[in-house]
C-alpha cells in the first residue's frame, strides 16, 4: 500500500486524487467546504494546479451510444400536424409578448431616460458590458399579467453572459419601467438571479438604477424572509463563499437600494447620473429645510473622494463598463486554454420538427424518444432499463459534448417507472453526471375505484416518494424542461420548481397546474343531489385552469427561468451545461477566515 502511495506522489508535492480517501474530495459539481475536508484541501489544490495543463489535454471517454432511429411516420401525421398548429399559435403569442417587453416602459419613458436623464438603455448597457449579445436571459416574461398591472420584465433584466470569457450573472434595473421602482415581482426576480449565482458559483454584476420600493405594496416587499432584505443577506453569503460581486451605479440608488453597491466587493459609479443616498433631496428639504442637489448629497465625487463608498469613478457610462470588465479580469479563475474544437455532431433529425412534437395536450403526446433524438449529439442515446417501467425513459447521451443523464416522461409515472427513475438518478449522482428532466406528466392523479386499484396506487405513492427523495438528495446539477404537462405530485418527482433544479424552462405549449384543463372533475367530490351545481363549478374551474395553466401565466409569476422555443432547446441546454461546468475553473473556493469589511 505504501509503495502505491509513493508512486502516486505528483511532482507538485500533492497526492493523486485516485489515492485520496473519498471523504477528502468533493464532487466536481459541488465544491464543498465541510470542516472535515479543510485540512485535506491544500494537497488536493496543489495537485490540481500542478496538473492543470495535463488535465486540459484529457478527453472524455469515447462513447458508442446507439443511434435512436425515430423518424416521423405516416401514422404520426395527424397528431404532428395538430401539435404544429398549436405550436404556431403559441409562437405568435411568444412573439407578441417579446415585442411588448422590448418596449420597456414605453416611448415616453424611453425618451425621458435617454434625452432628459442622458442615460443608456439597459440593453445598450449590456452590449458594452458583455463580450457579445449571445447571453442567456432569465425570465423575460416575468411581471406580465399580475394583479397590480403589467411590469415588463419585472423592471429588471437578469441573465448570464460572458465578460472576458467568464460566465457572469447580471442583474440590471430597467429605469424606463416605472422609473426603476421595485415591485414584489422585481425582488423575486433579483433573488432568483442571486440563487442561480450561488448554486452555480457564478460572479455577479449589478447594474443599479432604481428609485427604491413601490410603497403601496411595501407589505409584499419589505418584511418577510424571501423579500427585499434577502438581497443583502445573499450578497454577504456570496462574499463569504468567494463568489465575486461587482456593482455599477449608473442611476439612482435610494433607500434600501443603497446597500447593493456598498455591500459589493468593488463598486463603480458614473458621474452626474449615479447617486447613492438613503433619502433624496426632497426628504432632506422636508426634514431640515435645506436645499441640496443630488450630486452634492450622494454623487460620484462625494462617494469616490469623501465617503469611500465606491472604488472607481467614471466620467461616463462606457468608462464604467470598461472598469467593470477590467475588474472581472482580476478574478481568480483560470479558464482552460482554447483548443481546436472537434466538429460538433448535430442531432440526427432537424430540431424544427420539435414544433410538431410539442404536445398540444397529454393526449397528443408522441414517443418522447422522438424528442430526445432531436436534442442529443448524433441522436445517440444509451438507454437504461429499457424493458422496465417503460412509461419513463432513462439513459445517457451527450449534448454538445457534455455527458448527461436524461429522465423523460413517456406516460404515467407508474410504480415501476418511479423505481427505475430513483435507481437512475442515484446512478448519475454516484458518477457525477448532470441530470436533464424532460417533463410531461399525466393530467390528473390515478383514481381509486376499487381495492385492487387502491393497492396499486399505494405502491405507486411509495415508489414516487422514493424517486422524490433521490431527486432531492442528488448533488449533481439538474436541468428541467417542461415539454408538455407539469401537473400534480408527478411534477415533483420530475424535478419541478419545488425541487430546486439549477435551471427550469418551459416550452410555450406547456401547462402548469394541479390538474390539466378539462379534468377539473377529479378535484370535485361526486354528489348526485348537487349534480347541476357541480357541473357549473367544473366549467368555472376548467375555465380558470385554462387561463392559469398557460406557460406565459407561469412565467409571468416567475415559477420558471423562462419560456424557450422548442427549436432553441439544444442551444439553451448547451449554454446551461457550459455555465454549470465553469465552477471547476475557480482556483480558490474556500474561506479560512472572515472577509475584510469595506471602509
């Protein structure tokens, strides 16, 4: 044994991980900092550093996954065409809402923002900050159709884009929408972006231009755990986790919003248009009678030269984003050297065919393998337990070279299917393989009409509970795409929002509700004496389900990370897998002492 260990000692003085006890190493996806790991970490880090060049040259094991031959057959034509018509209608709705959010707060608000205030629009700011416009925008439809009115994009843009080649989360206020005022949905969107940054260890950049909270709804913004104050809590936690944060003050930072730049690790402030204060000039005049300008009270000169609240003074916005890009270049990441990329293996079939495979309803669902073959490299798929629990498809595939485990609904989640799913999820967790869930759950729970059926349902409940536990406890990254229905408890086993996937997206045809429209009868008790009343209740409930189960209704309330078009699914999944993988390239992830406080 000692001779083996001696041979494994690397030139850098560390020990090869193959010979390090399992408890001293954390999976590649979860760079943990458990106390029992800490005294083993330096040796491991030295090994990683000394072998970083050689590890970059390594390639994944070659795969010979079989090709899924799933062409469209004449027997599919009727269902395919019905799905395609529905997808086209959903696409029109998608385009209409996309145009609406592109306009932000409207022409007058845009003119006031750009001409009177001489500020850049939020998307123009992102063009200066990011390497390119090929970023992943999160929840663009958030804020539409809410009880207190439409708040396009929830008044802020959030997403993940590259800065100097490094994937970073950005949270950028859009001051053309209600003057940058924060509504409850705005806070929720910002918290979700921070959650994604924490979960995937992504640097975070805040572009702050906000007038503070919308006071008439203060009870939904201020007091609770996951409301406004959580933003600042997350900033502190991220700093302790060594997740870098940079703030650009390119507008108003009033009241609670003033803490965002002062709690970030580095802050840049733009002359004349950027301000930081708890109470603005009107409040000062009302309290003391003194007249003071915003620049004198909390401008860039004051905070750069007197208070020290900001670290970099910029004369104009472009200079501020240059500063920010330079700050990002100082972060402790070492990205792999760019190598000549192998020719990408495209899916076997055209991704545009996914429009006809997106189910209009559960009854219009075709074999989910047809979807898988249009997402994976070369249409290849290594199926797991192919003959058991066939209403759930599980197996391994590659998406743009990334190995993933796929779990996809192909019918009702039966007892056997749930046991199979539980086994496969644990297998992927054991091998550190990310999971991709393609969710299309049954429209309603199975009824209990006999003793035999009760026994079947009981076994199904136990098996589904086992699968839920496996999904909840799996430490690997999880991505969920709802391609059809997201209904009832089955959606939890398929890693719905409550089970905390790294990313969750919907196709425009998706339905999210306790039960699907047209199945409201399963929620109401049978009562012969009140048959007429029950029928009216069913009609009313089905009408509400039709309206409230829409993908756009769901996305407007931030129950997901966005609606994506079926033909764009592979592209988005590739970005998500690249983003998740980046955390491996941060050189230092452990905090041995308390962080230094700002001035």
